[in-house]
C-alpha cells in the first residue's frame, strides 16, 4: 500500500513514521511486542536508545534496604513498559498505583502486587501481538526477606525476557515538543 502524501516536509515526516511503524508491526511474527520498551537519549540529530529493563543498573537485592530500592526501581520499569504504546498491539495495562515501598513490609506488598499485575499483563486481551506464556513468574509471593529476594530475582529475569521479545529495530514515537 502506498501513502499519498503532500510534498511538504511535515506531511512526509508523518507518512514516513507511519510507514516505518507499520513495517515494524507487520514484522512481529511470533514476538510479543513490535518494539522493546526503551529510553531515548542523544539529540534529534543522533538519537540513541537503551533497552528499559531491570538489568540496567538494577542489582539483584540481597537485604531489606536493597529490596526496597529494587522493588521501587522495578515498579518504575514495569509502569513504563505497561504504558508503552509502541511496543504493544493496542490497549495497554493500567500502571501500578501502589505507593513506593519504604521498608521490608511495604516492599513485600508492592512486590507481590507487581507479580500479580505483571502475570495478568502477559495474557491480557488485545495488549500483545502474541501472548506470553513463557515468562510467567512462578515464585511464591514474598512473605519475608528470603522469599522477597527470590520473587524479585525471578521478576527481574522473566520481565526482562518479556520486555526484549520484540521485532528487531525501533519504532518511532512522535511527541509534542
């Protein structure tokens, strides 16, 4: 299909972006996403992207303090992924609304809710191009430091594998300046 576009820069840019993004979506095949959730850097002349995953400076937690830090960082990654309209097919999952964790008890609560929300996201109707049946978090809910560390370790691994399962190449997301 060819776009009929006025020969002016703005119209051509919008058409090129639409055509490129459609190409990405058409190439999804068996992937879950049309794009990896990413963070954009650089400037408009040389943009860069970095995969927005748990492995970017999010260490596996080992004690109560690092669990609090990790669960809050992981929640931000999950929320950005849930809201990524370029990666997902159509509707996206609502963001986790829980307040940030402040101690081990609240980290356990947020971690358990994150597990439930993430697992529901994997097969939510109309969200993914193909539902994800392989990256479900099977670890038990956190009840203490040891079980929370186990849960967050699996969340980090499974959610990273889910987020990066996408068509090669980047989508283009036009935003207002």
